[in-house]
């Protein structure tokens, strides 16, 4: 169990949330000696930047954009005296990739992992009815002992530089909201829900964890605010008559109110919208509420102009509107857990989410998506440091599942993206990771990982761990692109025939396929990178998808163009977007729309 509660911050009759978003004082620690220089008490200078945001794209200097090391943030907060006697927490939606938190000069905690929330307990450190100083040191260096994996090199002139083993820009900083919470001494710490459907009715199996022994009561309200069910005690079953189910693109959300009582006094209250639905895999089918579904949608990124990977509420809204327009019903949170607000929106809009932990770059190569194909061996899981990586990975899985388990939109966990599965050493690693996820999830959702191009029958030692076989495939792009596309199709079918021959009795899903395309480029006849070629590529790929019954979904790479490290394969970023980075359609968007609007939800049963 985690040492702090992951519940999303909400004001209720007993809780108070104060947003700390806005301008923070900011300083880049070029010497890396901030502690020695007294930064925990006061950071130098008067530069201010917005939170939430990545710090990289505001500035005009390349040395800031590429900076690897420590950056410092500072903000003051007034703590009212009425909050005495409460637990006071600072909550960071994320700090990429590691952080140390100081209050009034005193170190409160450290956290590693750049895409999940953490809480600093500042109850003892604050001064009441006074201004308090919050200082945060954020470090963005990449290592092979934390996820996502990469390395930090030193250039001949002494400058440090991040070398990601993954294909997205190493945006960092305080990229999500920061809040200050006042929570009662005895409080609701966590809860787990699971659903069972029985004819018209539903049973909600629940477990509530609190920090004390007082009595717990639950109340379930429907969308009109009418009582739909109630229950008493910390665990049990709530019966919902004539339950309205959470369905794909037709979400129904109940409001669950959890309260701790001392007699008739409410000690704590937490409120969350929940959706009643079941999810499971049976044979080659993915079943939502017992009925087969076919996924259509995207691998995405949190990525936009200016704020980088910072949570951008406007971009989120636009993305959902575009996904609805194009007829998508799902996405994968490639390659890290997204901001919590995105899952809340997916809950409300009825989108299916494959929730991915930031285990990307577990393949030692700066361009692994290219080199996987060359037969290069990396033996990633045989490093001396692998146990440390495993520890960080498991911690991130625990944080992810604890954070996201009660979202109806989350239908599967993706535990790794494109790891090196070619050596036996990967097997015990996978075993631990998959067993942990299984144990932590009361709903026992399907678990998967995205297989890199060389993870094929005969080579991949780990696909058996997956409930859904998720393939990242680029036949017609990295493999035999352009005029060789007919050969790409032959090779693609050959691989799919090999999977078919294994008769795994599991659903397959394409978690990636795509072709880089410049939003302004037209060419008749087509060449690679033109809009015409992206369409040709998609037509070929779609035909292959439709030839195999066990393929139960397609999530194209990528929803939108996104920023990467610079290099000869990337033109100011990855251009595989169906939409541009500014969220306007490429030609392929119309082709996909045409297809997806017609595909029934239960396509291929
Ligand atoms: C992949 C990776 C993804 C890359 C993509 C590409 O296999 O999972 O992170 O961006 O290929 O475009 O090469």
C-alpha cells in the first residue's frame, strides 16, 4: 500500500482544496549545487513561469530547451488558522522525472517517476495564519534505473544532455496541477470497486480504506440526483436495481458518496463519479458488459505548442471533439499515465482507455523503433541495474493502478511499450510486473504490453503474459515503404499468419501503425511523406486488419504530430499524426472517418 492517498483532490463538506497553479518563481541550477547555495530557503532571481507546463518551449535559448539537471520552483502559500487540526498535504499531479519538496526550508519528501501524483505531508512543517514558502527541486535526467529509460551524457564542454531511448521530447518540470489540501484527521484513504451484472440489476462490490475505525456509509445517486443505492460498512456489496450501464460513447455516471460518521457527525466525505460496467477478455473477444467490442482510435501523447507536455485543458477538449468527429472510441495513453482530468473526460464521453505506465525505452537503443528490425541484440534485462529498474517500474504500476482503478474508461493496463523480449532474461521481469498488476486490480482488468517489430512468434519470449496481444507494426513505413508497399503487405500477412498458426485464443490489437506525413505535402503519384502515401498505407493496412478475425482493434500512431528529440528521421518532431500538432486534419483523417463511422461496435463479434 502506498504511504499517501492518491484520491483526486476535491472539496467536500469536510475537505478543502486550494489550487497552486499559476506563476511560480523559476531557476535553472546550471551548477547543480542548489542545496549548498541555500535554494531550499529561497531560490535566486526573479524569473516566473506557469504551472502546469513543461519549461522547455517558453525560452529562446537552446541551452534551456535541452537542459538536463535540476530546475527549482518556488511559491508562497498562506495557511489559514482554521486549518489547524487538519492533515495538510501538498499534492503534485506530477513532477518530471523526480522531485524534492521543501517547506519553509525544511525537506519534506522526495519522489521519483514523472507522470504520477504524490503527496507531501506538510502538517508539521507549516506556520498557521502566515505565509509559507514552498520550494520544489525537479530533476529531468534520464537513467536506466527509472522509467522512461534513457541516459544522460556529458558533452566535451561539460554540458549535460539527455539521450532518451524513446521517441518523444523529454519535456519536464511541473507539468500538472499542484494543489494544497486540508483533509480531516480521520479520512477516506482509498477505495476499490468491482461490478457484477445480474439481469437488469447490478452489484457493486466495494472496499473502503480509512485511517480510523469509525463507521462508513455509502450513498449512490443517479444522474438526476436520486438515491439509487446505499450501503454500510467498509466493505460489502451495494445492490443497484435497474442499473444504467456505462457504455461505449454512451456513458452513464452515478455519483458515489462515501462518508465516515461519528454518530450523526460526518468526519469525512469523498465524492466520485463512477460507471457501472464489466470488462473481460474471453477467447478472441473483448467484452464490455458481456458484449464484444472493436476498438478504433489512437495512440496519443500529451503534447502541444508552447506548453509541451503540460496539461492543457483547451487541447484536451479539442482532442475529444476530434476523436468524436472521426468516429474513434478509444485511445492508449502512450507512453505514460496522462493527466487525471483526461480520464475524467473519457469517463464522461464514454471513451475506452488503455492505461499505459511509463515503461518505455526498455530496449537499449536511441532509435529502437528502427533498430528492432535489424536483429540487433540488446539484452536489456540482463543489466546489473535491472533490479533497480524493476523496483521503480513496480512502484509506478502501484501508483498508476491506485490512481486510475476506479475510472470506468480504463479497460486495460499496458505495462510496457516495446521492451526487448528477445532474451529469456525478460521472462522473470515480466512475471513480476504482470503478477503485481493482477494482484492490485480488484477488477482484474486485461493486461497487455505493446510488442515491438521484432517481437514475433519464435523470437518474443513474453507475449504469453498478455491478455490482449498488442502489436506496434510499421510494414509499409520502416519496413518496405513506398513502391515496395506490395512486399510490405506480403510480409505483414506472413507475420499475421504465423500468429494465427499459434492459435493463442486471445484478441489482437494494433496499438501502433502509421506513416510520417507532412501536413502540407501533396504528391501525385505519391511518395513517402506525402498525404497521398499516408492514405495508400492506410488502405493496405486496413485490408490486412480486415482479413483476420482475431484482430479486435486498431489504434493508429499517432493522433497528432508531436515533438521528439531532433535527428535525421524527424522533421521538427514525429509526423505520423492523423492531425497536425495544431489539431487540424490531414487527408488521412477523412479516410479513417469514412471507415470508422461505418464499423459496428461489435465488428467481427
Ligand atoms: C514506436 C514507438 C513510438 C514511436 C513510433 C514511431 O514503435 O512505440 O514511441 O513514436 O514507433 O513513430 O517510430
